[in-house]
C-alpha cells in the first residue's frame, strides 16, 4: 500500500483527545494532524519525536494532515495509522500472497457476523470452509525486538475473540492475524499484564481452534507492505 501523497517530516508537539496531534513542520509551521489510532500509543507519542505526515487537499476533511509514521532514532519506522493494516493486507489477500491461510477465491471485507460485529475479511470460494479473519495492528514494543498486543485494555478485542470462537464451533474456520507495524521487531507476544482479560480470551480462542498468524511489515516513507511471518512467544 503506497501513501496517496508524499509524506512530510515533522516533530510531535503533543497528542491529545486520542485522535488529534499538534505537530511542527520542518519549516517551523505548526499544524494539527488526524491521528488514526485509538490505542495508548505507548512509547510513540513523546513530545519531540520525529514523525511523518500525509498532506491532503480534500475539502471534506477538516484536518489537512494525517499522522502516518514514527521514525525512531535508529532509523526504524512504526506505522501508527490503524487503518493501514487492512488496506495493506487486502492487496496481499487479493494477490493470494499471504501464506498459511489456505486456498480461497473471494475476499470480502467488513462482512457482518456475530453480535453486531463486522469481520475484517471473509475468505471463501475454496475447498475448505470460509475463513473469518480478524486483523489487529501491533505497534507496542517495550523490549528490543519484541512486539506486543494490546497497548491498552480492549474489551472490543476480547469480544472479537469470543465471536471467532463461536464461528469455529459453528463449523467455520476463523483466525487472528496480527500485523506488526514496526520494522524493529522480530518476535511477538501478548501484553498480558496490560490486559489480562484479553490474554485469557485469547487462550480460550486458541483452545477452541481459532488460528493465529503474525506478520511483519516493510515500511518506508513511500508506503507499507506485508512482510515475512514473525514467530510468537506464547
């Protein structure tokens, strides 16, 4: 997935109200950017951190910048926009380029299921039962090389795990796919200390037969694409 317009560098002044970020461009101008991330963004929202913004000239959008990346001091990147994984993954799914998911012919996004939920992708048309695939963006890293999820308590995430388990019991296939939006991580684990309820629900889902896939991403200021599988410390 390529960014629609060239990104511009900036420094973060502050993130507030979850979805707003005041930033200082390299030319000294201060702008407010949309932050498409409802999580805590632990370690990614420190004042002064180097970030990359995507400008837009859409008259329907109140804010003319969107916060897309954090550039760390070691040159690695983290993608902070939680809508990006679904867009990057959809292209890979439609190209049948995601290993481990089995054969399928159709990719349907945002299909209603469960109790008022929407599955990120429903894969079907193959010889096996349809696959309900839930995708989560992973940006937390508290230990070098280790990516963790979640970065805050997520009752919604726990609900998704319960609904995936119900789909398996109904005879379908279901899986979680964690997409690590960091170029500095090579392992994945659950942050059970941050959300013990989510970790417990995850264990129940795995016991019920819900599949697990973790992939890295290749990130630069041009775009974000699906990377290689990442091993799990579970």
